[in-house]
């Protein structure tokens, strides 16, 4: 029994180290006063300096770009989740013509290759005059997030007992009140997880962002961070500092919500 | 019958407005072209004398001449430069000379109203257009005059009407018993809004992207037609569904709830998709778009000019893609499941800590992961070669051989993807009742038999959707391939999506890339249908 | 004017399944009606139609004299207690109780007054700030009741409200329900598959099967004069003994026996005789010549002593039969006995139509 425990822990520690090392390297590079790649075996900088962060924060428009990222990701989450909630509720509760087709269609949109969408989306956003505007990104991100959100939320709604809604109806609630006062409060874990995913997607996306945004003051952070990695030379220090700034807030939220993650993601799948 | 009769006026409104919109559009574009062309001619004559190089020096002279023209409010000489070497279709307009001297040397900002009009005229006047490669990095001119109508306004106007109608419609549907008087009006508004948007978008966006190619409108007409075919029935169902019956029909409410998401998806996902599909049947040479039918598809599928086993052939890339997807999903599943099984033991110490550490890769943005791993695999300074040296091994040039480059890609993607499977499996494991294991143990099942006959079958329903999604995501995993190996050596490790991306943005062959992408989509669709049949058989 | 009236009400689902084919029923103010029947008989669907949770596809539904076929649930002035209680898990007991009143925009003071009143009646006062998760089964049940009572609706609907409780608590709640009904005097429709609940609570009982009403009336009426074989076997435990027989003049012949029932001469040739287990008693070990009782020689198979009564399972030829005898009985398995029954306690049913022929 003890031997087995030892083996299990050894395996887990090894996996954890493999998992952590690339991440720790980024941390180490961020605090080294150099732009070259860290080649030491242990991710501990010889000299700790905040130069990279100072450089990063003093870049023109940096805080504007941070703001852009927050705005885009926040709005995307709000809009995407709002629309997904109503749609997922309908898909879960009502039997209407086109329901199955609609659900399938949502899955099919996940198969559209990004390369096929890039040019038309560029044209669409340009025609709306939304290039270099956060609104353009919000529009695209929030709609592309919808299919996943709808499926995830639908799975959760399916597990809520119907009697609660019927009971509220008997209590005099209209359909909207039922949805707002009963269904949504009960679905908080699933909504939190869904929101986290739309936020992550919007916060991390850079291909569309790099395509739509050509002016530095309109950049989102991923575009900035990515621009440190050039074809011929890479400012690894700046890149690492930027990567930290981008990743840390997300990781914080991620870990705060990780308990919900397990339940909120699979409720639908398990119950079928 | 009464309801069908209500469609009459509704249709009349739609057609009248559509006709009106077309007239306005004709007039607007005519005027804009006239204005633009007048100055274009003027300037072209000037340019012909002076040549490109002289322009920057002689800019002020040109401006002075332009200013003399009665219709000119302000004028600018604009240079078109590529904004980003990786995205050649992104171009930036720089002011070479301007009626306002302080503006010389600045960039045109789409956020400034004045600059937007200059930019508009640059496109519409035909002097230079975004996708017209002859002017890719040349010199253009632009003049701000009073324009009859901003053409951008048309789709925005349409969207506004549509949004308003949709909002009214939605509110009405959610709230009360149907008010049959208002319904057709709202429906009509919705149709009108949609039409305006489509019309406007067709005129503005596609013209711009494809250059002034109004005459060869095949792909455009095709998109338009497809869009109408898809969108109008949608709107129509909504309208009809809302008018049928008086009682509290659950269907009406269902449509109302789905509508916002559906409309958004139609406009921003389905419509661009259809446009992309239409693009696959066209080819653009010197800014001229022509309809080429199935040429691209034939070219790709017959692997013209290449042996089937050469890296750039479609079949080779497809095989690489399938291997890539298969290996990755299998690794994700195996690692994720194994970790989940170990971590689901409630007696395990530091369980919470392990779990937190092991989902780190999920929280890191994938492009950062990819770039870090690219650095780690670097031949000169990469950590991995450094390690190999420490152990007395030869350093490996990871990206100069197919196999090593592929391994580098797979390693990166495995690191990045196993936490999703792990979390999914953990969730599913929690829901398996403990007494099942007790029953199995009483029946004399070994640990492996318990896993094989209790755990796996009960995990299936939760894992199948996750595997399906994972497959689609991996199949289209652009970031890792593009950023880690970048297709090296010589496109061998490219998967279908990165290959399509190269055609579009490194070769500027949008049509060809679109055809490539359509094939990718079809492959996935076939696989999806197959998988769906599999799961359905599994359920029954 | 009846408080609730169903006029040939039916429900057919979209897929063509007929859940309720034709139910007509008038419920007077203050009456307690119990819908009873086996699962899938349409009783719950009927209740849900009354509540407004299910569309009525046929016939007319009136509540308080108003046609409500197309009136949404919330405007029907109806309160309902669900089988699963359906308490809102994210609200405290007080919030659960006041939710409906708040939605009706009652002044806060009035809401508080009513909630406190109901809480006092149901002994929930100390639990008002708890969430449903922190309540026992019986307490949840009372909150569910309270939520219905607090609305002061014109009509109460109960969907198997006691089926999630254990046997002891169920009995206790049944008595409490009866008491509540007496004090509130509310018109109630109660659905259950438990005949004991049905018999004890109902003013009138509606027995349903396969989407149709089989019989309707006072519980004892149904018990004593079942309209058909289904009603006869559904009510009573152990259920009624059935003996297929052929009529020969005034005589009924079965299993080599011949019973004389002079009052049943109008019965058809092929009948089923029904005898309740408690109508049987042991008259001896050999058939005697006495004419007053009808006699059944039987072979004892199993004896179940329950203390205050005994079930004796026996066999007449190939046919099983149960007798329910008062007190302990000195009969042994394998013994041959003679059971007797009064002619007036024999029910006669038409074997073809399964309906009752005895008056």
C-alpha cells in the first residue's frame, strides 16, 4: 500500500513539474534584465530586476491596450452569456420545430475553419466602420462564443427540475420572471463557468485582433505581446513580462472558479 | 387565412423599401464615382508627368492645384503602405501632403471623421483600393468633398432598423398575448432591416475587398442570394410563427428566446461563412475577380503539379492533419483520464494542490504556450537541447526534420490540452455512485476489471462530447502549428488550416484558400456525421 | 355554481398519445375531490390541465364560473402542492412563502402578516430563515403546503404530496391535511395512487383508468358498489376475489359448485362473481346443508397472521382466493376448510363488458 502511494505521488510530482516548468520559465525570464532566452536549467534568475515590466508599462498606449482588452473581454462575456442563456433555455425547455436542427447547426459552426472566416469577417467589420474599434471585436467574439455557451448552459438547464418552474408559474410568475428569478439564480455555477470561458477566449484571442487592429492605441494585449516575437529576433524579456501580465489575472479567476469548473462543465454530459 | 392575407402588405413594404434602397444606392454610388473619378483623372494626369518619386516633394504643388478646384474642401495625398508583413491585405494610409500642413506625415485614423471620408474616397475614387495590388505600396490621392451619402451608412442604417425591429419583436413576443396588428409591421421592419444590411454590405464591403469589381459580381451575387435564401425564411418563420394561433403557444416564446443568438450567429458567423464559400469559386488577378467554377477544387484535389506524397499536396497535408489530430486526442484522453483517476481518490494527499497545478496549462493563453515552447525547442539557445547536452547527447535541430518538428508540435499541444480532458473526466467520475464499485468488488472484480466494466462505460456519455469537441479543436488548431514549427521543414508539418492560411495571406490567393477551407470544413462535417451516428448507436 | 367544472376535457399529445380521453366533473365549493388510479391513468395530466401547466386539447374547463382553457396558470387563482415539493432552493422558507404574494404586488405588511399566520398554523415559525436544504422531509412538505395556503387561492391542487414521506410521517400528514381542510374549507383536488389516502381524505373520489373516469362518488359507495371489475379490484386490500361463473336460471355454476342467488336473475349467462376477502368466514371443515350462506370448500395454502386480523390464502380447484378474518385463526396450511359468504355480499359482473349487473 505504501509503495503504491509512493509511486502515485512520484508520478504526480513528475507531471506537476513538467506542467509547471514552462510556466516558471516565463516567470524567470520576466524578471531577468535581459532579452535573450533563459538557458539555465533552473528557472531562477541570477539577478532580479523589474526592467522588463518598467519597459512594458512605459510603452506608449500600454494602459490603453490593457483597457481595450478588459473592455473587449468584459463586453464579450456579458453579451455572449446573455444571448446564450435565453437560447439555451429555449433549447432545453421548449420542443419547437427546428430545435434539433438548431442544436446541430450550433455544432456545425464549430467546424468552420478560421481561415475561411477571416476575410469575410474583415470585410464585414470594415463595412461597418468598426476596424480599429473595440466594438468590432466584441461583435465577432461574442457571436463566435455563442455555440459553446449555448451547449454548455443547455446541458445544465436540462438537469434543473421542471417542477420549480411550474411551481413559480402557479405562484403567478410570467415566463420572464420564471427565467429571471428561478432559472438564472439556480444556474449560477454553470453561468460562472460559461462566462469564464467566453472571457478567456476573448482575452486570449490574437489572430482576429491582429487582423482587425492596425493602430497601436486600438491593440488588445495579445497583439502587443505577440509583437515582441519577431521573425528574426525576439525580445524574450518583454514577451515574458507581457505574458505574465496577460495570464495572471486570468489564472486568478480560473483558480477561483475551479471548483465550479468540474460541476459546471459536465452536468449535462453525465446526466445525458 | 387572415394571417396569410396579412403577408400581402408586409411583402409590399419589403419590396418597396428594397426597390427604394436600390435606387438610393445606385444614385449614391454614381455620384461618388463621378466625384472620385474627376479627381482621380486630374491627379493621374499629374502623376503621369511627375512620377511616383517626385510626388512627395511636389506634394504641395499638387495640393495647391487640388485646392483650386471648386468642389474641394480639403485634400490629401496619401501613400498606401503595408501595415503588417504577415497580413498583406492590411494596409495603412499615410498622408504625404495635406491642405492642413500639420497633418503631413500622419497616419489616417479611421476614428477621425475627416480621415474616414478621405479614406472612403481613396477606395471609391478608384485611384487606389485596398485589394488592388498595383497600388499596394504606391501613391494615391484623396479629396474630401461633400458626399451625397456615406455608403457605410447604408448597412449601418439597415442594422439599426433591423435591431430596432428585432427588439420590438422580441419584447412583443416575450410579453403578452399577440397583438396581431403590430406583428406584420414589425416583421416587415425586420425584413427591411435585413435587406438594407445585405444590400449595403454587398455594395460597400465586397467592392472594397475585391477592388472596384462591380461588373464581375458573380461571387457577390452568389453570397447575396445564399444569404437571402438562408435569412429570409428564418425571419419569415419568426413572423409566421408569431401570427399563428392566439393562445399561449410555447413555440412563439421559444423562437423569441432563440432569436437574439440566432440573428447574431446568422449575421456574423453564417453570412461570412457563405461569403467565404462563394469566394471559393472565384479567382482574383490584378484586382479583378472572376468566376472560375470548380477550378480551385479540381486543382487541389488532383494535386496538380505535385506528387501526392510531396509536402504541399493536399493529401499529404490531410494525412499529417489526421495523424496530428489522432495522436493529440489520444494523448489528451490517456493523460487526462489517468490523472483524473488518480486525483479522484478522496484519500490522496495534496489532492487540491495537484489539481490546481495540473490545470495551469489551460489557463495560459495558447499563443503564449506555443511561443514559449518554440523557444524551448530552439536549436541554439533552447532549453531542451541544453538538457540533451548536459546528458552528453547531441543537440537536435528540431525544426529541420519532419519527424522532430512534428514531435515538437505534438509535445506543445499535449501540454496545452490534457487539462480539459482531466477536468471533464474528474467531473464525470464524481457522478459515478460509489456503491457500484462496492458491488463490483463483491462480485470479485479486479481494479482493472472495475475500470473496464464500471468506470469506462459510465464515463462514456460525458467523454464522447468532450472527445468530439477536442477533435474539432485540434483539427483546426492553428496557433500551435503556425507558431511552433511554422510548417518547417518546407511545409511538411503544416496542417490543413495553416496551409489554407498561407495560401490566403502569404500568396494572396483568397479564392484558392477559400476552396481549401471549404474542403477542410467538408472533411470535418463528414467526420461529424459519422461520429454522430456512432454516438447515436451507442445511446440506443 | 360549481367552483371547478370539467366538461368532456381531454388531452392528446403532439405525438398522438391520448393521456386523457374524456373527463367530466363538477366540484362544489369546499369539496375535497381525490383523483385516484394506477400510474399512467391520466390523473396527473388532468390535474396539470386544471393547473394550467398542460394545454387542454378537448372540452371545456371552468374555474369559478370562468372559462380558463386559454388562461395561463398564474391567472387561474389556483394553488398547487407538487410531489417533489418544488421549493426554491435559493430562497429561505420565508422567501419561498412570500414569493407568490410579492409577484402579486401585495403590500409588504400584508405579505408579512399572511406568511407569519401560515407559519404559525403549520409550526414553521422557527424555520422561516432556513433554506429548504436544511429542512427535514416533513418540514419541506409543510412549507410546500404553506406556500399553497398563503395564497388564499380559490382552488387547491395536490399532486401526490405525501408520496415522498415515510409510512409513519405519511399517516401523520394525512391526518393533518384532513384537519387543515376542515379549518380552511378550501376546494381541493388531490391526486394519489394510494387508495388509503383516497378513501380517508375524499368527500368524493374519482377513480380513473386509461384516461377515463371509471367511477365517481363517495368513497364508501365506490367500495361497496363498484361499477366495474376495475374499480372492484383496485379498491380494497387484499383485492376482491374474482370467480368466473355461468348462470343457470337462479343458479351460478363454477368450479363444480352451484350457488343460488335469486336476486340476480337479470344477469347475463357469463359472469364474474366478486367476493371481498373480509366477507368470507370459516364455517367448518366439511360442507353443511345450511341454506343461509353460500359455501366454498377450499384448500389452505398460506396463513398470514397480522395480529388483529389474519389473511388466509387458499385455493378452490385451480383458483386462488384470499379470506381476511378477524383476530387470530387456528387454520393450518394444507388443511381443507369451508368458507361461507352471505348472498348479499356477492358482487356480480358481466364477463363481457366487465360492468356491474347486481343492483
